[in-house]
C-alpha cells in the first residue's frame, strides 16, 4: 500500500486544515484516550527512571551495601525489565492488555512495599529485579491499547504526543524525588514510587473499554 492508498483508507473526520494532531488532542471522541495514555506514559517513564536512578544510592545509604553490589542490584532491575518485556510480551496479548496491566501494577505496588519495608539486601535485590520484570511490558501495552481505541489515521499523532509527554515524566519525577530526598533522606523515594504506581493504575482504569470486534469492524467500514 502506497501513501496515497493509505490516506484514502484512513480519512480524517475533521477539516484537513486542522490536522490529525488537533483531532487527536481536542476531538471529544478521541482526546480522552490520548491524554490518559500521555499521563500513563508520563508516570511510567518517571517511575522507571526514578527506580533506575535511585536504586544504587538507596542500597549504599540505607541497605549499607558496597558500591559493586549496589550496581549489581541496579543491573538486575534493567535486566528484569528486558526479560519482562520479552516474556510478558507473550502473556499480555493472551489475557488482554487491560486485564494484564491491571494485574501488573498492583503486583508492582506490592513488590515496592516489600522493597521498602523489609531491610534485607537479598530481598531488596530480588524485589528490584521483579519490579523491572513487571514494568517492562507496560509501555508496549499502553501503545497497543491506544491503537485499539483510536482510528488508524490518529495512531502516529496520539502515540507520538503521549511519548513526548512521557519524556517530561522521565526528566521531572526523578528531580522531584531528589528535592524530597535532599530534605528528608533517600527513603522518601519508595513511598513516592508507590503513590505514582497507584496514580498510574487509576489512570489505566479510566481508559475507555475497547470496542467489541463487530463494532470496531463496522466503524472501519464506515470510514473506508
């Protein structure tokens, strides 16, 4: 399919001068999905970078581990994220993105609580790796959910906008944690992450339900 055929098959529902970006962000049928996905990715990126950035400091200052062992714990987090993206990538589509993420996020909250409350090095190392494992599939899941909830001609604009907003989370939330840690100690980053995970879970549950296949097929036929 060339570009011209694609444009014919995916006609925008707004005036061309407004562009699909305007439709994505402000059209009442689609803006809820776009903004909720953007907030979800903002929280996800912030949580991931906060954990990855503060694990070593926490392990050294609070768990009194040596720098090498603390670095190994952080490596376990990123390795867990990689393995989780691959392994749970086969599980998530089978049970559905909505249910899968609704399971992964409470699991992450529980793991973070254990990491916070159990002052043992090996428990911390295992829970950190498992957090990476369950964080890994979240970004692909929200992207897939957006493609299911939005018409094809809005996919690029919606996901691009949401990813750009997510970058703000990756930059801003670790800074907030650093500011809090400066005043109250590095222990504050764990309750902060738990609060952010709870907020992301609420955002996820606010996403509209995916339309049934028959309804979605009928909508696509009307747009063709």
